[in-house]
């Protein structure tokens, strides 16, 4: 996927055309996230899921049409929420600066502001993305990192997008907020190798704790990814992973590679000394994946529909 266009992104891209865009996004996002802090995690996740499929072009926001199932319909995206926040922010921006600011830029800003509102790091978001017009369910199903992925698969997925092993370890730290659904861990708890067993890489006490919440075949219950502080952006995730209490197989997989395990141990032993700064760097890097700029794409009037 091309990264050349990312050079066209600029911090002051809307300086002349919509100078108040960041303050509008911040205020509108705060109106929702301060009332419902659990929205921060899905809004951050939405930006991830956008960038990993076709690049950061707002394709995850598009609705399906009569002849096309969009990315929203893919199983990994069916648990996304917060679409109403993006719509509200877009409306507020359009009222001030019509036909100027892309949905993909709005999504990048909302993700940043959501993290900041729950005590996470702040990072500068280079702007100038334009919106794509294609959104395909099967691409999301195939291209998004799976919660069942092993370390080789994860490194290949991230590497194909220009993200390295450190980015993988850093961005996985986003799991310090949010929830996971029982159906995504049922196999780890009850039938890991097909013999009615649990994943031996998990702390047995954690397995017992999760079995109380997630009964066999449970499709609806959810559990906290970072028990006790799942509404606060902090470094606890790395302590949990190091204790073999990562919720997903993809979390546990970080211990199966020298570099990613080293990063987990560094954050655990130093109280997350570099995590916030590293997260800033990796988020900016991720936000530049496969962007459309210049005359490519369009500026959608409504984020769920192609113009």
C-alpha cells in the first residue's frame, strides 16, 4: 500500500479553509465521551479498522447499498459503535465549513480526542486525507488483524502496512480500554485444541475468572479487557499480558516474539515509562497508511454515503 501520499498530510492543512476544525471536533467529541466514557474505545478502534482496510480513507464509515455489503457488515466490525458520534461531529464541522473536511480526517481527530478525554496521550494529527468511495465486507474480514491471530500472522499483517514489531506491541496497548465479547474467547476457555481444554498459555486463575462470566457458547456477554480500569487509558495492559492475562490470543501472542515480549516487559518493569510517547508515534504512523490526498477521492457530505 502506497505511503508516498502521506507526505501531503500537514498539521495546518485547514488553516485557511477551516481554521476552527480541531476545536469543533474536540468540543463535539467531548459532549459524547464525557457523558459515556466507554465510547472512547470503539471510536479509537474505528480508526484502526479504517486504516487497516484500504488505508485511512473513511471506508469503514460507509453503509451497505443494494448491490454491495460494506465493511460495517464484516464480523470484526459488527461490534463497532459510536457511528452517531462521527455523524454529529461531521454535522458540526459541515455547519461551519461545508464541503471542506473529510470524514477520514474527522475519524482520525475523534480517535485522538477520545483517548485524550480518558487520560491518554495527545498527539498532533497531520490532516489532508480524502475519502474513498469503495467499502467491501470481505476485505475487512480478510485484512483486519484477528483476535485469534498468532505472532507470525500479526507481524505479517502489520508489516504489509509499513508497521513494524514495535508498532504492533505499542498499538496493541490500545486494549487498555474497552471490552471483549465472550464469543471471541470461548474457544480459549473451553475447547482450545478440540479436546475440551483451555489455552495453556493463559493464567489458570484468569481462565477460572473468565469462565464465571462467559458460559460455553455465550454470544452476547462481554468482559473488560483491562479489568478495573477499562475506562482509563493507562499502561496496565502490559502488566496483564506479562502475567498471561491478555484477553485475546493476539494479546498473548506478544510474548511469543523476542522484540514484542521485550516491549511488554519494558513497560511492565518501568510503569509504562515510554508507552504514551510510543503510542503517539505509532498512531501518527498508522494514520498515514494508504491515504488519499490532492485530487484523489472526495470530501463526503455525509460519512455513511458516497457523494
